[in-house]
């Protein structure tokens, strides 16, 4: 089995992929797109709390980040774990856009905005954002720009389903201000595609990549999933090679988690077709080796990027951030989220909208913001959020600096955690370099495991036995 660090020469000591460590330490846990993770949100946090947070943020007058959840998809992919609505009725998205506009107006009114609020980051996620007609896309962006000023140089991104876009769509998205696209691919093997009910040709995908270059998009990201039914190490190698020929700037390689008791569409996947644990390890190992040979750098979690991509540069410069979209070069902004189930991060709080269209429309018709639940972070949460963010983005934490900036004594504040780190240290997942906790290349696929040691909420729930192991 080959073992190569992404972006470095083949060398066992520097290898990213260590199957024995994955088998031993890969346990179920948060992805830390937020800390505390969303499963800690509760419904005692409601609209009044959110309104308070919006007012505090308005006073800061800093540039913001925006997220729009566009949930409609014309067909179901069986592996899907997103909050989506399967429909072919485009009338449904026309109504939804109108309510997004109302929600934006309500939020901006609550912030007491006298002028357009500056924005450096915007993301349309889904669902399938390109389910919207051209008129709907124009309308949504028009309403966005009525309230917000999309600053030059920002990250304006959209998730694309290559099966459903035309050159005219990509041209329009560029005209609307989008400069980054993320393409869902998952796997190019036809048998795999049929088993997950998502048949997508290489040509369709390549065309979108070509158009995105033609219309000036700065960055192209491709999502793959390993562990899907009918996948083998050989078929996935072929997929990776085809994708590499398309020369994406970034690649995400996600592990498929088969949880049919939670995600109904997954019940249509036959468990007998899923690759076994050994095959999955092989697929991951081959993929990491292949991406390393092709010059991609491991960013963290499931993300890889070219060394000249801004994510890789930001990581080198210690300026990488993690948010609900994964990794980002934009400084930690407050995030306003719109649409069903979307999660915002405002002041020292997280808030999530209601999950269904009926609840969403009813709340807005009733002149209420559609908040379902959330969390007000306390001082300890804020401190741990910063710490976990450093470990996930920079693979290092200078504990002396951290102590100074938070006016704590790291050794006594995190006495129990430091003790617990010892077994990860013994296994080579982390090193103490002076006062710095450092995650060497060998431990980076498992950096989340190191971060989990500092997750107070997780420690408490583990004590209650509510978290389980994956392997
Ligand atoms: S994977 Fe994406 S395109 Fe497929 S059903 Fe889910 S949200 Fe829709």
C-alpha cells in the first residue's frame, strides 16, 4: 500500500496516510465547521436571542458573510444527507425566493441598517442552487445587493450540479458576481452512479470546468465521495485520474457514512454493495498518493488544494479559517444565513432556521424571524473555538501566545486535556515543540481527533456515553 504525503516526496516518516492510526483513532466526532458543533444547539435559544445578536453585530459595522440555502433538487441522489426538497415544480422556487427577500429585509431592519452592509463572502448551497431559473437567480441577487455591498476581492461561491447547467447559466453566474464554483462529481463509474441514482457524464462535468475558466471564475473545486456502493479501489482510481485531468484548484474527498436510519434515501442503497473497510482504506490511500503525485497539498479534513491556490497560501501564512463551508481565506466574519435549516454565526452565537418550508413561510408571514434553535457561546466556548480552529487550520497551537491573549494559564486550564493528549502523543498524532502543540504530517488526517480532546461538550456527552465509535 503506498503512503505519500500530499505535496511531498514519498517518505514513510512524512506520510499522511497511516492505516494503523486510522483504524485505532478514527472515531465518530464533529467536523468542527463550528465549535460547539450544531448538535449542541437547543431551542431555548430563539428569535429574541438572535435579534439581540444582530443588534450587537450591527454596531461593529464589519464586513459579513452570507449563506443562502436553496433546497430544491429535481431528482434524489440516494447517498444524500442534505436538507433538500425533491420537486420538478419550479413554481416552488419562485415562492421561496420571495420569502428569502422578505427574510433579508427583516434581518437588515433588525440590524437598523441605514446603508448597505459590506460583505466579503457569499455562498449559495443546497439542494441544487442552479435549480433556480435565470429570472430567479437575478431576482435573488438583486435583493441581496439591495441590502448588501459585495466588496471587490470577496469569495462568492456556488454549488453546481454539472448535470443541470448550460454555458448560459455559467455566464449568468459570472455576471451576477460569482467567482468560485464547487462541482459535485462523487464518482464517474457508471455502475456506482446507477447505484446512487446520479448518472453524470465526464463530458458534462468537463464542459462546466471549461466554461468556468472561460467566464473568469477564480477557483474550481470538485467533490468526490469514497465508500459508495459498487466502488472498488480500481474504479475510484479511474475517477480520480479523470478528475485530475480536469485540473481543479481544490478537491474534497468525503467519506460516505451509511446512516439509513437517519437519512431515508440511503435505504435504497444495498448494504451488500458497499465496499468493505479494507477496500475503503485502499481507496483513501490510493487517492492521497495520487493527489500527492499530482502536486496537491493536504489542507485539512477532506480538503486538498494546489500549492498556488489561495487556501494553500493562506494556510502557509497562518491565515486559514474554518467555517460552515469548510475552509476559507476570509477572516472570521459574522455569518448571516437565509432559508430553511441554514445556520448563522452572529456575534457570540449560532442560530439555525426552521427545517420545513411550511414553518419557514408561516414564521415570516407572521413577521417573525424563522429561528428554530441556536446557542449563545460562553467565554469557555469562545476560547475553545479559537483553539480548535487553530488546530484544524494550522495544525499547531502556541500555548504561550494563547495563554497571553486569553489571560489564562494554559497548563492549569487544560490540565485534564493535556493529560489525555499523552496517548495521542505516544502514537505520533501530535508533538510538543517547546510550548507549541504540533500535529505532524502523520497525524493530520486525524487532526480532528486532537481537536476533540479540547471539546468540552463532547467530553461531557462522552462521559454520559452518548457518542459511539465508527470503526
Ligand atoms: S446530493 Fe445534492 S443534488 Fe443530490 S439530492 Fe442531495 S442535495 Fe440534491
